[in-house]
C-alpha cells in the first residue's frame, strides 16, 4: 500500500513537473525547476512523502538540488511536454540504442521512423531490458527496435543523455532501424 501510494504520488509529480504545471498553479523556470515548497503546496503533500518518492524512484525521475539562491528546487529529469530547456549537452551515444513499443505501432514506425509525439524527444534505452519495460506500458505485444545510433551520430544527428540515463534525440528516420 505504501508503495502504491508512492507510485501514485510520483505520477502526480510527473504530471505537474512535465505536462501540466498550470493546472496546479505551478510555475516552472526555463530549465524546468520549481521550488520544492511550491510543489508541496501545489500538490498538498508532505515533505517526507516527496523525499520518499525522489529517493525511492525506480527510474530517478526527479532531481532535487539548491538553486543559486540557495532555495531547494526540483525538476523532472526527462519526459516533458511543456517547453523547458534541460540544458543537456550533446553526448556520443553507444553503437546501438533500443526502443520498446507495441507491435501495433511497428508498421507505422517502419514507414515513417520514430517520432517524438507530445514529448520533446524520442526516448531511447541503452539496454533491451529497459526498452522492454518502456514497451510494456503499451497494450499488446512488446517489440524492441534496435537503432543504429553510431550511424545516426556519424550523420550528424544530435543525442543527449538525461541525468537518469535515457537517450534522447529529435527523431529516428526509418533507415536507421536495424533488422
Ligand atoms: C510511438 C516513460 C506509430 C512510440 C518511459 C511510443 C520512457 C510511433 C509512443 C518515456 C511512431 C510515444 C517515453 C510512429 C513513435 N508510428 N507510433 N511513427 N513513432 N511511436 O510515452 O518512448 O515512466 O511519448 O513507440 O520509460 O513510450 O514517464 O514515449 O510507444 O522513458 O518516466 O509513440 O516515458 O518514462 O509514447 O516513453 P511516449 P515512450 P516515465
């Protein structure tokens, strides 16, 4: 029950920090940060619960640190649909990256490549286990696509790696999907 509570809370925090800060009256700075106290007030939650979510999160979805003014602040590490600039530097990806999705999306992806949808970037995983977990969020059979990240990088596609290890890029043209 405690775990379920924390997962629910993590989802509410993700929604507020990635997609819909307005709805709870929250203002994010250009890099996606907001004071921890503002989030506590907006979601009407206790500091101990927030700390438990941040520390216990399976995916390290949130970063908490003091700003230049010393005020403790929080942001989501990735997954935003509101415009924020996380300031992630370009990074050289591993040779191969993976994307887990539903079999029902396969034909469309093979034709038009991977699109970022509502988010800022296409999200890619460094290993197949993680890709499988991502794909399993969708209905239907999970498929794991292998991406020739080395070729993409060589051709000038820019990659970033989020603080919690998700690989991000603008789009994956179908020609870089292997097998
Ligand atoms: C699919 C979670 C048809 C794509 C995860 C995916 C991740 C296409 C869906 C993060 C397509 C978008 C992101 C095309 C892409 N035709 N379908 N051409 N191109 N798609 O949720 O990667 O738990 O925006 O395959 O762990 O599933 O929230 O992206 O199924 O890291 O922290 O369109 O969200 O993180 O779905 O997941 P999403 P995603 P959190």
